[in-house]
């Protein structure tokens, strides 16, 4: 059973079609990375799935709740961090989280323990009694994450959770998200591909209101993996001489040069892994570097989305 | 039960952002100064240098009725203005800043969200009117004569109904508008419309403005009523709140 199930979701704003028959399935306990260029429909999808917007047509279920029927039940099961979390500036973080705890009907003791636990989790324990109005963007983002976790949600929606943070803050937030794996289902949209690569186990890429691909991270990387080795030798002439012989090998597709670096494209990865290095060493080459190139998520993204670019 | 949670937050906000204090202090000041103005304006006029001889004899001696007229004049102007100013950002500002989206993804209905705001504003105006009436009563007693408490408080209750019409109307405008200033503009338009309709005597019988006249008459012991205006006012409050709730439920945040 899927924690998030979206079928043929359409959303139009006047003449603009934000979602064009979106289908999406997210399994329980997974950290789902939502990627897409600007205007692809990621935030619209999140707003619909959190009950802030209504679809023009199509159906969606979150944690077993049909979005067309019960908004209150949905609210008890989800947590949501908008791209720019907003707070009552006159409140302190303790007061704000306490207010949310009251909305979920948490008892006094449980509420105060939960507030303390969350503030410690997002490293705002020392700022618990300061007014939120004076918080930096990073502090607000961390408070937003704490706010999204007050009710220990079954499904957590995170819209660009780490984009406003400095590298240390980003690492903390990503560690936090990683720690939630298995405890709740996370749907996270971001434009930072490295973050997705690091924490997400399933990746969905959206473009023009549709999900163009959805697959486990490694499977997605393997799909677009080009079997390439890079070789850097001390003696560039020796490497070029070897290339004349190398091109005739049955498992070599092509060899290109860029200065001291040779790029060997192969058509049989398994055979190449066994044969290429011995072959180079037999030719008497002294190697500075020998590397099987792994595709990055950026390669996958650019290949699938093309020139639309990142958000 | 989430109504009380949201109401608690609204009251806390009114306190922390000094809204209760501002409305309370202003209405208290207007309440206090009304009998003072009624009493001393004629004396000040009479003391103007160069006034033609004998003219001061034509300046009438102030009475308790003048104090009430001044009180109602002040309240009808500044009370309504404060009702608009205090309510225009209630919903629009929360939509604009994103706090509405932050709260309404929790177990809070949009109707509760609106009603809690209305209730908190009502408490603010009840407290402020009580302060204003205390100030007005005390100085009226000091400068003129003691007013009977019952009718005087009933007059203030009618004023409160009038203010709440404008609070509810402004909350509706705040729900409809995307920004605080647009909400204020719409509410001011509603105020002008109601004032314009008041120019037609037959219609005026049914409008909230008539409550002030009824209240003044009541406080001065006159036998006048304006029940149609009261029913229309209560109906307007209910319709505005219902409309605000229904519209807000359909809005996307």
C-alpha cells in the first residue's frame, strides 16, 4: 500500500496548466526526492496534498485519507514545511510549538516535553525564549522543521527544507531527515541535487506538470550510466600510442583525449573492468589516475529534463 | 475545542501587539473627554476675546443631554474607525504572510479561524467600551448629574452591536482581499455605502446607525426604540461571518 497515491491530478490556474495528469506513488517509510525545473508543479502538488489547494480534477490519498473527503483527519496525519515558513513574530519558539501542540490536543506534560525535545532536535534550545521576529532565515527554517514534526506525522512534506541554510545547517537538517527514514514517509522537494542524492532513496522528476520518471536512486543512476573510464598517464604520447591498439579491442567503443586524460568508452563494462587496467600496464604506461566514471544525479536530471534547467 | 486554542492565541496577540491597550486607551479617552467637552466648550466660546456683547447670553447652558450627544458623536466616529483598523488585517495579513497556511494545515477549520478572530475582537471592544463608559459616566456625574446605570449600559451594549457590525463586515472584506490595504479599502467602501443608505429615512430605520440614537434616547430616559435596526445589525453580523467562513473555505492558500 502506498502512503501517497496520486492519480491523474490536474490543476489549472486560468490558462496555465500547473499539473497535467500527475500520477505519483510513494511507499511507506521512504524519503522521496521531488525534483523538477521551475514551474514544473512541485509546490502545487505539495499544496494540494496538504489541503491548501484543490485539484481541478483527479484524485489523491495521503496516509489513507482521500483528500476529497476529510481535511481534519488529513491534518492530524501530516506535517508540512513550506518553502518560506511563516510564524507569529511576537511569539517565542516555545510558545509557537506549544500553540501547535494545543491544536493537536496534546496534554500539558506531553506538550511541554515534545516542545523541549523538538527545540533540542533543531538546535534551538538556547533560543526558546527569544522572539521569533528576530530570528535569521536559517533559524526560522529549523523552527519550521520542528513545527512540522510536532504531531509525529505519518507523512512529512518538506518544500526546499535546506535551501536557506549554511553548509553546517544543511548538514544538520539532512541528518535530521535521514534520521526520519523508516519512522515516517518524507516527500521532499529541492533544487539541490546533492541533497537528494544524499538522503533520498526514491527520486521523482517532474516537468510540465507531469512526473517524467520515478525510480529508486541507484536504479535511476544506473539507467543513464554511460560506461566510461578516465585514464591519466604521465606519458601522453605513450597513452596515444596505446589508444591505436586500444581502439581495435572488441570491448572498446571509442577513445578520446583531453590533454593528459584519455576517456575510454566501453561497450562491455564487465569485460572492461577485467581487461582495461592490465592492458594499460602491459603497455608500460605509468598511470596517475584510473577511474570508472559514475553518473551524477545532475547528469540524470539534465538528460531527462534537457534545457529547462534547475529550479 | 480548537476554537478556544485559536481564541487564546488571538487574545494573546491582541495583548502582545498592544491592540487591546490602544483601543482601550483611545475609547477611554474619548469617553472621558465627552462630558468635559460638553461642559467646557460653551465656556471656552464665551471666553473668546472680542466676542460681541450679549452674544454669550445666547450660548446655551450645557446639560447632561449634551454630554451624551458628545459621547455618541465621538464613539460613532472613532469606535467605527477603530473597528475597521483593528479587523482589516485579521485574515488578509495572515494569508499575505503565510501564517494562515502554516496553521490551517493543522486540525483547525477555517470557520473556527474566522470565528475566533471575531470573538477576540469582540472581547477587545467589550473591555474598551466598558472603560469608555466608566470614564464618561464618572465625568458626567462629576460635571452634571448621575446617569442611571442600567439604561447607560444598555446604550453601550447597542454601541457594541454597531461596532461588531463593522468588525464582521471588515472581517469579510479581509477574507475576500489578498492584502490588508485592499481589505481596508473594501471595508471603508462598505462604511460609505451604509452611511449613504442612511440618507434615505425609510431605510435608515433598519440600519445599524440608528442604534446610536436609540441608545442616546434610552440613556436620557426617552421612550424610543429601534428594534428593526437591532435585528438588521445582528443579521448583518451573522451574514458577514457566514459569508466569510464559506468564502475562506473555498480559498486556496
